[in-house]
């Protein structure tokens, strides 16, 4: 039984804490949030302790692991504190927004190694995992191209944009990770193109809301990513891999398998699941499974700090490319 | 080159005459219609002779074959006249609505055999033909069940209902033929259930506008047909075959391969092709090919008078079943 | 918190007991099974008591409700005992295989009414529920036809066939319930046709393994059901409803949203989920929700003993029809 | 009636000549090919004159228009000769492979203007045309992104690669045209990335066989193109447009609407149409329609020499980008 404290009682904290509470091999010991009311409410609902300060808990004997779902700027300190105390960590992406700070964190982790699973939850989606498995099993022969479509249902508030690190570090970073993972080789070159087509206010933050990226590996495999902060039809999450002997595509998931036909259309499916909490509900559960397997079962952590660092490097390169109009070597 | 006269310048006459005019191995010699204006107009458009009386043409030397697209009550006489004159016939279904008259016609045809292709055009649809081919090639193992969905976009005028012979003889007859063909064995038992759910006026004609049928062959293969005179989403033409090692379904055809996604639906395809002239445009062309192959190339006629007779027997049995509530032996 | 005892530690017992154990408003108190090893194993895995005899538990104070997943021939006694003790019941279908016994049980229940949810689990499938909701919301106008396809991946052992009550009472009964529910009116007439096409041994039990049914309501709405004990491509569960203003179809569910394209096919989805435990995993959870809502929340039980009785009446009528070749009034 | 001479009796010449022969408003007067046997064979099959030298025909009075399906290096001379003689031209793409020569040709055309339709046949595909129509009708709001997937079933012979002008000028040029057309604005910036992943021999020609491109217009609309000279599953031709209020995708077209389900897959469609002659058979017919409408009916030519020039500019920019690693302004 893995004893876990949830750091952060916000949207994602609720998801993780709920999954821990239901997991047969985990026990939710505490919920931590600087906002007392939030911590109390979630702990009350799930029947565990609460706290506004993580430090004591992390260093105490009551827990074996933490899940970090607090704001990005707290991640590095929490990781390092947990590592020092010998506690395992499941940390929401990203580790941080500054590559130097992330590199420093990774150096520290080498001194006090601890299982750290980085929350690139999409890798745990059953369809994404099956696609990766099929590639690795040779089903499409030698991989040649990857195409990732990733569009949010609607833009975040501008206050979020201000501190998000920008489109590439905040949104595309999931796709950079997915691209690396599906390619099976490190991209060595990134070209990106960003525009503001959804909300002109975004220009105030020197950010983009619509982007296209091309990455390439040393052996010449190519990957395209397209992003938009708004898709009228819902949260659009598709992938496609082309290899020498075939192609696999991953369509969007709907809540039901119904298809409607009437005077204006046929075979219409319902709108897509509203956003990541709904679309990736399964992923979060399987991610927790993998974390518990790693900590209790000694299995390797399937996605770690190095993956977070690599994705950030690609995001930084994309930003540089979008500003310079040149492809950037990584 | 097959020299053809088109009998009937209505909706279906225009389709056949146009196909003949464009066919590299056929020549449209004349269009015949009792309505002079219709005959003239179509002949003018396609550059051939016209007439209001078929008799002289059929018996003359200028033509090798006729296509019969005139009203049902003229079919038998035209077929017999053509047979007597040694001319080939492509006749729209049905041969007739009365089984005794049809039997008599078939007897007469035995005396002066002539190539006669009966216009069960759906057999020539590329998808239907590919499905039949796959069954015959053993792709689904031993056939067990056939399901045919056949719904019109909207009901015909009541004046048509009055003389149509009724739903089973007029509309379901195509599905009886399709069922026989896909089953690959004669149905020996028919159960049918008919209702008036679209237009209450239809009851005046002792007819139905919505029906479900089950047929069974001697070896126990089963076939379901469902019909409705109205489908708000268009002309619905689907088929499904289940065998011991698999299933093949045949979806509806759309004019384009577009799929629309917006705030109210995803992957919506456009409405279905409006009706049989659009949906089965290819079928009519391939049917003409098969007719020419039979007459000029000595190939067997793929669907003939006996098929028309069998379909009518099933329609009659369905009507008897719908009225009696019992399954009827054929 | 609803305190529940699970009666039966077999395949379905494991599903229900696991769902109860994870449910935030339920507590699994005990597992009961005459086979001690089974009871012990399941209770051990889920951390609750076990017993080989249900009687004491049902009459004791430790539980509020039972879930009945024991063999069919025990259902009626368990239901009556629970009713007498004032305990709620979630009972797997069917109540019984003999209509007289079922009628007697229903009479008894009137004396000591207890919340009884009958496990027609498919009603709780999210897509089925959304389809019913759409019909009730008027989305397709006036309902005209229902088509239900329900095929098992492979036949059960002959030992099961021997005691199953026959195809109509064992397998089609789910579709009779689904048909009644979607039609929104009682079928008053049933025609059925059964054959042995999968395993000739089935004839020894005077049973069928392949069937087609047509039902009709008093207002003339029609419903077709097709069944086969074997579908090479997996557990096939589809539905279609046609109304005056549109159609809704419910496709099969796959484990992933992948589509494969290679030299032999395009857009191939993976095989279907293997059988009901996988396909309807969600249904069982939502069914338990509904049960808890009824018992603790005072909401109406969405599917009860009367529904079980009606489905059995239809199954009996289908059997009579299949044997007589006549449609049977219900 | 438009009197047409077909220049070139190869693969594409046969398609065009056949369409002309069947067209009710056109007459195929002659087929011209330097290979006498080819010219003779095609002319014989379609019942028209033949010649090995185009000059006399173009300048003679017997024809009103030519269709140019001869090798690329003959296009400019034929166009200019036809323009000088006042004959209309339907010219296969590209006008030429050298932008200076193309510019010179366009200058000459200004002196003796003649209807010139450039054979970007994909614009005439019913689905592509419907997509463009939907965009123009405002169906997806303001356009933001275009994604074009265009993969050949297999690589051309190396001898073809040697003179093709390279992947971007030969293959991607169709997608550059499609991108421009769907975007509705000129791309002002091109980034491209090319690799040799199919056949290493292609490197000998300093060419690529796998490519990804991003284009951007002045207002920031983005377009991605991906190409591969080999797709094991057939000729892959898809498009997607994202706008502020929706998305439209265009799937591949199959020869039938069948879907197969068996033990290894469900809903498998058959392999895609083999290559452009099959996939775009309709396009060539509608293209001819548009040409005849322009010449005989005075309608504007829907795609002309300027479009050819623009697509070539984009191809040249892509090549420069692929070699330099920078986005190139157009």
C-alpha cells in the first residue's frame, strides 16, 4: 500500500486525489493546499488529513510519496525536498519553465535519486499506448512521419496566458513529448510558426494561440504538430503515424457511440469530450497505476525528469524558431 | 455495336437512353413514348429517331434490342413482341404484378428464347457486387444471416400507390431480389408485418408504408428486410451479411467524402443522395454493360425473367403473411 | 452508506462485488457462495466477510441490501427472503425461467414491497441511455422502427445450453427488454424464427443458436432483433431507431480509437471487446449507482420485477412462434 | 461543339481523349504523339485522326482547342503556338519547371490572350470543390489552418525522378495549389523539410521522397503539407480546414462502401484507389466541363497560368528552404 499526499487541491489535484482514494494499492493520507478551505474541502470529501504547508508532511514518516499538482513555480522545490526525504514523486508537467533551473534540478536529483514520474499523462491513454505498442511491434515497418493535432476547446483566461510560459512551453509541450515518444528518436531540429488568430489580446504577452511545428530526427524521421487554443467542435486530440508498411491513425473519443442522421446530416457523432479532465480521465488512472508499479513494484518509471527536460528544450527551440524564422538545432 | 430502342421517355427512360447514347458498344436508334412531346424531346437531345408506337420498331430491322421503361402494365406485351421478333430485352422490374400473367409470359418465352435482362439494377451497384463476390469467394465462411435496410426518402403520390401493386410488390421487391441473391438459396418461408405509420391515407388502398420481413431458406439461413416509405435523412440503402468467419456491411454512399465538425456535432457527413436515380447511377451503367455483354458477347444474362418471377412470389407471400399473421411457405 | 452482501462469487459476482467495494456510497459487507473457496477468495481480495449460506446474513442487521448473482434457480427464493426481511435487492436477470413462478413471486412482492432493481444492465450503458434519452426528447420525431443486433462472440458450453431456458429466455431476453424500452410501448405481437447454424449439437436440447424476431406494438411500431451465438469478429451489440424526423444508430465500442491502414485494408479498427463483462463494464457501475440512488435517495427503481416478467412473456411468445410459424399475441 | 486535339497519347492523354470523346459538347478531332504507334492506337480506338506533329493541327482550322498532355518540356512552346493561333488550351501542370521561362510565357500570353486552363485537376474533385464552397460560404467561420496529406502509393522510376524537377515541383506542386486555393490568400512564407526515407537512390538526384511543409499567409493563416512517395495502403489524399466555428475534413475515397469485420479487425475498408487516374477520374471529367464552359460559354477559367506560376514559386521557395533550413519569403 503506497501512502500518498496530494499537493494541490485544485482541478488536477481533485482528479489525482480521487484516483488515489479509489486505488486498491494506494492510500490517500493528506491533501495539502495553501488555501485552507480548498485543502479542507477535498480532504473532507475523501476522508483524509489536510494541511496548508507541505514541508512537514514530506519530511515525516506518514507518507511514501507525493503527487505534485500545485503551481509550476513550486515544482522544483517540492521535487527536491521529496528527493532529499527519500519520497517518490508523481509531478504534473512541467518541471519548470526555465531550462537552467530544470537542469540544476536534474543534477540535484542525481545525488538523491528518487522515483519521479512526470505527468505526461497522454502517454497513458489506452489508444496512445496501443499506438506506441504497435509501432514498437513493427506493425507499420520503419516509421517515417508523425502528425499530431492538438487543439483546445477554448482559450484560457489571459491571466493564465501571462504566467503560462507561452503556448509552446504550456500547450505544445505535451505534443513535443508525444512526438519524441512516437518517433522513438530525439528530434534534432525544430521549425515553428506561431500566430495570434483567436484572441488579439494574446499579442500583449508576446505569445501565440495558433501554431504549426515541424521536427526532424537525425535519421530524417519527420513530425508535424498543429495547435490552436480554440476548436469550436471540442477538445481535438488526434495522432497519425506513417511507416514503410502502413499507417495508424488515432481518432477523437466521444462519450457515446451514437451516430445521428437527419435532414441536415448523416452519421453525426456528438461533440467531443469537453477538455482534458474528461478526455484523459483514464490516462490519469493508468498513470497512477504506473507510478505505483514503479514505487512498490520496482518497475522502471515510464516517463521521467529527463523527458520533461527534453520537451522543454524542444519548446524553447520552437519559440526561438518562431521568432527567427529559422529551424533551430536541439 | 448494339442498336437499341428505348421504350418510355420518362424518368428512367432518360437514364437508360443517356447511358446508351454514351456507350461505346451501343447505338441509340430511337425513343418511343405515347406522349409525342416526351419522345421528341428526349430523341432531340440525344440525336435519334422518335416514335409514339413501339410495334413497328420492334418488328423492324433497324434495332437489335429494346429497353423497356414504360409502365408496368405494358411490360409483358412488349417482352413477348420482342421475343417473337428475336430482339433482346432489358426490362425494368417488375415483369408484371400478377403471378399468373408472369408465369404465362415465362412459358411463352420458352418458345422463342431471347436474352432478357430484368432490371434489378441494385445487383450492379459496385458495392453490392463486391459484397456478393466476397460471399462467393468464401470471405465470411458459411453465410448465416442477411439484413437489408431499404428506406425511401419520402412517400410517392397516392396516385402511384393506387396502381403500384402495393409496398411488397413495388418497393420490397428489390429487397426480395437482393435477399435471394445474397442468400444464394431460395427462401422457402416468408413472414411479413406491415403498418401505416407515414401517411394514414395509405390505408385507403389497403397498403402499408412501413414493413419488416423475415425470410428463411431450406438450410436455415435467415434474412431480415426493413422498409419505410420515408427516411428524413435520405435514401437509405444498407446491407449486412453474417457468416461463420466474419461480417460484411455496406454503408450508404454520400456525394462527397467530407466530414463536418462544429459546436453541435462531429464527423457529420452530408445528407444521403436524394433517391435511386442518383444513388444507383452507376448501377444503371453497369447493368447496360452486362446487357451488351450478354447480347453481343454471348455471356449469360446475370438476372432474368425467372428472378423476376421469384421476387414476385416472395412479395405475394409477404402480403399473405402480413394479412394472416402466419409465415407463408413459398 | 449502503451495506451490501454479494450473493454469488462467480464471474458476475466478482464484477458487482468489485464495484461495491470501490463505490463511495456503498460498503461490501460480505460475499456468499456455497463453494467455500470461492467465497473466501473474493472476500479476501476485497476485505470483507464471507459465508456459504445466505440466509443468516439476509435476515441479520449488518446489511441493507443484497446483490443476487447466484444461479437462476435460486433467484426467486432469495428475492422473497430479502423482501420479507426488508432488504433491497439488485437481482441479475432473469427472475426465473417459468412465468407462473415469476408471477407468484411478483404477487408475493406486493405484500412486502422492497426496492428491487432487475439487472438489465444494458439500459445503463452510456450510449443506450443516450439513445433512449434522445428518443424521449423527441429528437427523431415519432418512433417507427427499432433494429437490435445482438451476437455473442462464441457459443456457451452445451452444459449451459441444457439449463439456460433456451436462446430466447437466456440471450434474446436482453433484447426483448431493450426493444420494449426503446419502443416505449408494449409489444403485443411477436414473430420469431430460430435455427441451429453454429453447432448441430444444440438441436439435442431443442434449442436454437441463430434467430430473428419481429415484434409489433398496438400502435404499429415495429422492432427487429437478430441474434447469433457466434460472431467471429467479437461481441456485436448494435441498435438503430428510426423516427419520423431522423435515425440514431449505436455502433459497437472498441477498446481504442485506433484505425489501421496497410496493403490489405484501410481504417481497420481492432476486434470488438471480447464479451459482456468488458463491453458492459460501465453499465454495471452505473446500474449500481442507480440502485444506490433508489435505496438511499428514494429515487424510483429504473428497471424492476415487472420488466423482468414482460421480457419473459416475450421470450415465451417467441418460442411459441418459432415452433408454430405464427405470430403470437402477448 | 468544341473541336479538340489531344497532344500526347500517353497515360493522361488517354484519359483526356476518352473524356472528350464522350463529352456531349466536345468532339475529338485528332490525337498527336511523336510515337506514331501510340497516336494511331488511341485515334483508332476513339475514331479520330492522328498525327505525329502538332504544329499543323494547331494552326489549322479544324480545331478550336488543344489539350496538352505531352512532356513538360514541350508545354511552353505548345501554349504559345496555340495562343498565337487563337486556340484555347487545357494544359497539364506544370507550365514549366523554370520560373524565368514560365514568366516569359506568361508575358507572351498577355499579348495574345487565349483561354488557358491549367490542369490542377484536384480542384475539380467533387469533395475538394464542396470543401472550398463550404469555406467560401462561411461554414467554418474565419479560416485558420489547412492540413494537406498527399502520399503516393509508390515511388516513380528513377528515370522519372531525374527529370521531374524534384519532389516539390513535381508532386507537392498539387498541394501548393490546393493550399493556396483553400487558404484564399497567398502564402508569403514557406518552410520545408525534405528527406530520403523510401529509396536511398533518390539522393543521387539531390532530391527528396518524404517532405513536410509549413506555409503562412500575410494575415497569419497556416498550412501544413505532408508528402511521401510511398504509402503501403494506397494513394492517400486527405485535407482538413479549421476555422473559428468549425472544421471540415476530407477522407479518402474507396471504390466501395463495404466494411469488413472478422477475427483480426472490424470495419476494415478496402485498400484505397490505386493512383491518381482512378482517384481523380471524376476530376478530369469536371475539369473538361469547366474548360468547355469557359471556351464555349464565356465563363471565367477557374484555374489559369498565374496559378501555375504561383505554385511553382512556392515549390522553388520550398526547395530553397529545405536546403537552407530557413523559412523563405515568397
